[in-house]
C-alpha cells in the first residue's frame, strides 16, 4: 500500500471548527493520528482519587468502541 499524506488536526467539539494541522506521511489515518498524539497525550488506569475528582468536575466516562 502506498503511503498518503494526512492532515492531522484538532477539532473543537463545541463549534465543529478545526485548528492547525500536522502533515504526516502514513499508511493509514489511524497511524497518522497515532504519530501526532503519541507525544501529546498519555493514558493510565485511573485511581480512585482521580475518578472522584474528575467525576465531581462533571467529566463523563466515554465508551470506546471495538472498531477504534
């Protein structure tokens, strides 16, 4: 499969607007996004105190689908 150049951008969930962009040559859209977010985001199992704090702040738990 030939690599394509993807524009990976940040979406504003409230307005639907997009900002900036990073050009990434990759085989798939998922690879391009992964390349950009790898150094910007992290993930770990939430401990009890983190859960209590974030839920109290109104953060909703999102469900990740199998296809993601």
